[in-house]
C-alpha cells in the first residue's frame, strides 16, 4: 500500500511543479502575433502533454500539439517531424525547431531537413557550432531573430 501512496505523492508533486519555461508565453504570443504557426512535438502521451500545455497557459497559443503516442514515432525519428509539418501544411525548409534536447530535438529536426536552434539553459558544450544556441527564451525579440523571423514578419 505504501508504494501506491508514494507513487500518488510523486505524481501530485510532479504535476504541481509544471510551469512554462521563463519567456515561453511571451515568445509564443510573439510568434502568434507574427502570423506564424507554433507546433509542439513531444515524446510523451497526448493526455499528459495537453494537460501540461493547458496548465502552463500555452494552449490558446499553439496550432498543433503532436505527441509521439499519437504519431507512432519518437523523436529523433524524422517521421514525427514530417507529420507535424503536414499538420500545418509546411515544408521543412519553411520551419525551424527550437529544442532543448540535442539528441532528440536538434538531431531529429536536422534529419528531417528542418533548421534547428538549441535552447541550452544548462550551458552544456555545443556538439556542433553551426547550430544557433540560446541560453534563454528572453527577450522574445532576440529569440525571434535567432529563429529567423524578420522584422517584416512582426
């Protein structure tokens, strides 16, 4: 019985600490204001990711949430990125992936032909200097420039 209580306590604590990365809401709003599409591609189950997005306040700002459970593929498999692109009727050369996990986000996006920008909040060594690196999502204007959003887009 104590194992069930421990698991329940862990889960409640885990859910209680869900919050958006600092700057994420302002960046998502700026992307929306620029008339661009915002897609989240995640290695997780749909129900949990929808709950996270909702609790973090991102739900009204995203166009597509694609979880590996639904896609049938895990990042870094390029097929999950291809499905995400198809959901917003975009080509790989029109997209950019902003991700915080090198092996799954950056390598996966690149395998799908998508330009990648690495959110490296922990200051890890950059495996490939050709990939733009950010340490934070703030200020939004700086991040938008790193993502390739031109002033005319804003």
